[in-house]
C-alpha cells in the first residue's frame, strides 16, 4: 500500500439498494462504481478483502407498492432483487456476496442482535400515542396517513411531508387525518416501542468522529458535526408493521425492527453467509479495516447510528472511513424514481450492449465526490468519443496494428533506449503509485485521470517517434518505439482494471499478458521480446448521434408524461349550503411587511393591514416567491376568521389564499385593482 496501513484485511460494504425499483446511475456514481474500483484495486495489491452487498427489502415503501399492485411484499422484493443483482453482475460490480434482508439468515442475525442489546439493557422503552385504523386493525405508518397540510392547505399531504409545499410534518400536524388503508378517520392509541438512546452516545461520538476522524471527507465530517452539535435524540428501533424482522421479545406482537436498524445488520448477516464460522475476524478483529460506501442521504445512519449500535454491543470494530458521495443529477434535474426521471442500469445494458466500461468511465470521471454533479447524454457521448475512443483506444489500436504490419504481430526487441525512452520509463514507473495513492484516499476521479494520462503519454510517445516513418530509414528505432509503446499498453491493461475491467480483459487477451498484480505495473518489461500478439480489435466504438437522440427522446417523453400525469384538476369537494359558505370570512388586506421565519425555509411571516388593525399571518409560499419584498404593498385575499395557530413559534391570525399551479408553484390571490383594506370577498 502506498499509504501506511495497520490493517491485515478489509471489509468493504455498499449501501443496500431498496428493492422497490431498479438501480439507476445516481446509485452507481454515488456508491457502487467507486466501491468496486476500491475493491478491485485492493485485490490487485494482494490484500485480503471481502466486498459485501445486498438488497434492502423491508419497510413501508415496499408495503405501499405491494398494496398498489395488488400483490405481496415478497413478490415485490423478489422481482427487484433479481433485476438489481443481475444488473450489478453485468456491469462488473464484483461483490463477493450479494444477498438480501428478507432471507432467513438475516432475520436470525438481526433478531439476535436486537435481543442481545435488549437483554443488556441498551434500549429505553417508551409508550406513546399513535394513529390506529380501527377498520384495518393496525397502527399506521406516517405514509399511511393523509390529510390537509396546515401550512399550505393541500388536502393530500402525507403524515411525514406535504409534497405541495415540501414541509416536513408529523401525522398529528394534519388537519382531518384519514387512513390511506380504509379511508376512515384514525384514532389515537397507545403503543410501546424501544429506542436507541443516541443522546447518551453523544460524548464518545463527538470524540470518535470530530476528534478522531478529521481525515474523513469534508461533506461527511460536516454533516456529522451538524447532527452532533444540534443534539442527538433517542431513536426508535421498532415500529408497528407486519413486514420485516419480528421483534423477538414478549409483548411485541405486530412489531418489527425499524428498517434503518435491521438493514446495516445485513452487512454482518451477509458476511456470515459468505464466511460461515470464520466471519468474526471480518467484524471483530482490530486489524480489519471497515469501509462503508454510501450516498450522502445515508451519512447519519453509517457514521452515527450504526456505530452506536456496534458500540452498544462492544465486540465490533467501527468504520475506519465512510467515503460518501453527493448526488448525481440528470440533464439538470434531480433524479427521481417516482417521476421515472433516471437512467436505469438494466435499460442501459440493453440499449448499449458491450459498453459497460463506457458507463463506468463516465460515472467515475463525473462522480459527485465533493458536490452534486450532472449527467448529460451529450457529455456521455463526448467522453466516449473524445477520450476512450480518441485517446485510449486509438493509442492501443495504432500500436497493435503497426506491430502486426511491421513485425508480424510479435513484440519487437527493445533495441537501444535513447533519452526519450529513458524519460518514458521513468515516468511510466510513477503511475502505479500515483493512481494507487488516489484510490486509497478515495479520490477516484483523480485516479481515473492519472490512468488516462498514461494513455496520453503513450499517444504522445508514438506520435513523436513516428515508427511508420522510421521503419524505412531506421528499422531498429521503429521497432524500439513499438516495443515501448506495447509496454505502455501492457501497463494500461493492469492499471485500468479497477475502472474498466472488461477493457482490461480484452486488452490483456490481445497482448497475451499473463495475470499480473499491481506491483508488476510500472515496468517496461511486462511483455517478453518475441511474444505473439492477437489480431487487434477496437477497444471502444464511437457512440453515434442516433443513439444519443433516442435517449434524449425517451427523457422528453418521460417529462411530457409527468407533466400530463402530474396535473389534474382536483376533485370537486362536497356541496355546501350558502349558509355554511357565509361562515367563511374572506377579506382583502394589504401587505405591510414580511419576515423570513427562522429555521423554516418555506415559511414567510407577513404583517397585514386588514382595515381594522394589523394582523400577523404565516404562509408557506417562500419557495414560490424568492423575492418577497415585491409583495409589500400588494393586496391579498385571506381568511379572517380562522382560529389563531402557532407555526414555528409564530402565532398566525389567518390564512392567505393561493392557487397551486400544476408545477406546484403557489400563486397568491390578489385584487385586479385597488380596493379598501378590510372589504369582504364573496
């Protein structure tokens, strides 16, 4: 290893993809491609390593999808686990095991883990009131409760979030809550759950992360610091649901382990599946390095919560690093599975057969390592045509074609090395360490760029030596040039393997290069003089405009379908009498001033002249009005006889009336021409 290491072996895990849909490029760029590069490099270095992956198959979204499709949760996870596993294998993600959390071994391991902590008194027990559906005879998860958002009036808000205004909610915040299962109004009932007391772990977590892991990526360290500084709270490890790992204690009927608790235990259960009785050294030996590859939405779980679970047991090692990436967007828009705005891996593999390495290359070269990045199909085409084809592939193909043409397809003798060759060899020797050091420190884009710099070096050398011209004037010099060009090709075959494994296989076969580890790279003697080469084949092919146009058309069709599906006039409400309507007091008021509500990005506080006095109204329109100062002086319609309601600590004395456009943008209802403040509407 190029950096000092006290470790004898490596346990490398990847976030478990949720088995309610296929894998997309955001998952790949954020987690799986960098993890595979890291593991392939460790193997090439001769390190002992296991690469653990699997599908996360529990939780409410699975049950919701099953209910919508009229099938069982097991049907859903069986379908998507198969798609995900096969797609990963075809892309060359080289897991040692890819398992699933619905398997028997995982249920046994997760239940035993919970029971050990339970019996050791590591949990606290709390009884709370939660919504219960008396018709469906079950407690309701937040997503199974709908109602009116208290912030914007959206009547289809969920118990955890209003998707119209984006406000995070608790089920008890909803006005007129209803069960999504039966449509009935739920009632509050007591339920008992167990909690992990993260507040008690705060002192050692602060020391372990903020003092002991300043080497972590800034985005990871920063998010951890933010959570810890805000104060950690106990977190429920069980929930009322019938799909998941059953809670293995008395009095826990109808309860399962919370998916955030059982999923990371999957890393342990999958290791037990893989290694049998030898599993413990991969999780309990201090000479084992544990590395989690995840996306930024999983940082808190893998840096704070899972380490707290491991620490509570006391016999496990803690993660040495959690190199989380940011998010990858698609054509300037956030990837969304619900809107089908994604490039799905299984579809890519079908549309671009044999181009697994192209996708791996593009995603690594554009990886969101420090900030969100954007994938575009034009960039995909450019990187393939201008880099893989024009630089890497062109150099290799020219070298092999010239060798077949001028030396019968055999590796020429080295001849006498001149100053150019001596400098070439010196620089070539540095590439394994440069690439390796970047990989070891999780700078995969830099590592890939260095690998391509070796291909650029080869192109430059071949262009400068011009063996196709020298072959007549000085055949020995021409053969020397081809010899060293072939040695660069052999080095590329080794050094590109973590990034481009299919290309490495193809190139190694053409060169008749025996399997070589990383330490062999950097040498100008990888291919023996007189060694026979295979007939040259193109490593990469151009991606034509027609292929890109087809992908862009697919996205355009998706966007159009989303727009058509997203907006439908809301169903008309039940008829009311004129007398009932008259009870609603709608008035016109003049906006006098505004204030941004602290710690609430979507809320604005307005001072309204209602003709009689000045009143405060809080409204969730901030994202629709990024320049709220322009609202001052505007006359707006508001409901004047709502009971005052406290929002984020501010008492609101009414509700501004607004219309939600089909894109979710809120538009205030105003008067066409000035009227006296306080006049009635209706």
